[in-house]
C-alpha cells in the first residue's frame, strides 16, 4: 500500500439557473427576477398560488420585477394587445412581493 494517498474532490458544478426574457424590454435574466403573468381562461393576470400552495398553470409571460418602465402600457402592447392597459395598471398598483423585494428603493 502506498504510504500517502491523496484524494481529490470533484470540482463544484454551478447549479443551473433558468433564464427567461421580459416581454417588454426583451432582456434575459434569471427567472427569479421577473413577475410572471399567466393566461388562464378569461385573460391575463398575475401568477399567484392556489389555496393548496401550488403555482397556477397556464401560458406564461414574464415582466421585469424591478423595472417600472417595463410595466408601461406602451411596452406591454406587443405581447398583450388590448389587455396591455389593464395589465399595466395591475402591475403598477398590485403589491407583489417580487417587485417590492427587488425594487432599487428597497435595497
């Protein structure tokens, strides 16, 4: 047997972070930096959770959580058409934790 055996540790592998694109500014960022909007039945709405704690499913779109410029009606028209005005108002008035956590005024 050899007198000294050296064990090497495997290099740490960076964990995969899913990236998404903002429908308003087209920037790619990690998924956690976005607010998710879903299209479920009647139209687009903010993604929330069911009473059971599960995420709502449906066609998803992402908007930057920390950039109020991306919430402007004009920037949302390309993706949401006629619903852009109501979604813009919803994003600006709705208090969602992601936007409050990432907003520069709170850092």
